[in-house]
């Protein structure tokens, strides 16, 4: 099925205060809208261990000549927007059935807001591939906090021994997990490929592509303004937190490893990722990116 995007534009009537990041409330709104139509499916989706078929944006305040990501609060009389992205048909249909009500009521952090406009669009996977170009250099703006889940087991497989330095066994590190708040191109592209592979009807050779990426087919070229990290807490009463980075990162595809077909796939995947978000906690508005290709391959 195509990717379905639903944008909800609304007015804030009273000040809203969020715990640390409005994306958590946006996710709560999505589940609330699902429950209004199909509570059983909403619960099943909420507790599912499989890759989630949706992502959201945080609350975005529309200001003159700019859009501002809302973290902790938004004032009254503000015009805001949020986005739901669906990679499967069923949750998209349920949400649409929930929001077509002319008396639709939306609540964020226990404050009711007034819906102004709802828009729906769809994008075919084939279009990403057909419109792709062989890039050489590109920039990714990580708009909302981003991190990647990483297992030390991946690093240990590159060692000749069955034991890590320091005497850690493979069995011990197999249980370890890390949150990696850095723009590593290997982890970035793996996270996007995982989504495409799970939900797309347009497969390509995933193993060969990721092998090329892992061989440093894509490299970091610089951080023109640096990157920053933020620690965000989901609940007031728990110590559960996530650390993510934001900022602009330049990437390049080195000439000695350049492969035109994989450069085109990279272009398609990054355009796709602008809708889906990348990395961990996509369902709470983390990992929103803006992709800007800078140079394309020219045959001599």
C-alpha cells in the first residue's frame, strides 16, 4: 500500500504544558483516536513487539516565515499542526474514520484544541525509486531529537576472537543494548532500510546495499553548526528518559567506493525517511529529518 500522511491543523485555546516533548502527547492523541473506533486494535498495536506501522510529528507551531517545534509548552491563540504517517492501511483507515466526525474533539495534555483543517495525501514507493538520482553529497537536518538503537554484538562480530577486549563474552554482550545519539551513517541507513524492507512492495538487494554502506560507502563530511543533544523524559513519575541529537550533518559518498546504483537507492531512501522519521521512538516524533541533496554524479 502507499504511505498515507494525515495533517491536522488546529488552534490552541488555552496554554498547554507538556512533560518534556510534545511528540509524546501526539502519540497519545493517535492512540486515543484509534480507540474511539477500534479499542481492541489500538491496544494490540500499543503492546505489539513488531516494527510500528506509523510515526508522528511533535506539535509544530506555525509562525510568520517559520515553523517551531514545541517541546514543553505552547501559548493560547497559537495555530499548530501535527502529522501522522501510516505504512499500513488498517490504522490509516481507522484514524480517517475517527476524524471525519464533524464534531471532532481533540485533546492534548488534557487541554481541548479546535481542529481547523485536516488534509490527507499518499505517496507510492515506486515514485521514490523512479524519481531518485545518483547523489554524491547531501545534507540531513535532524529536526527533532534522534538516536539509534545499537547492539555491541554488531561490533563484536568484527573481532577474530570469540571474546571482546576486556574478557567480555559473546553471550554477555548479546543481551546488551545501547542508545546511540550520533549521526552514524551506517545506523541511519539501516534504520531506514528496516522500514522499507518491512512495509514496501518494491524490494531491492538489501544485503548488498547495507554491505556497501557498512564498508563506509557513505561518510560524514562535517557538522557546519555542530550538533546538540537533549535528554527528554516521557513521564513525570519515572526516571525513564531518552537522549537524542539535533543539528545539520553533511555526508558524502567517497569516489573510491562510489556505486551509482547504491547512490540512487540512498537518494530514494532519504526522501522516504522525510515522511517516516528515522531511528528510535519514531512513534513519538523523534527522528524527523529534512534531506537536501547537494551534488549529483556526472558521468565523464
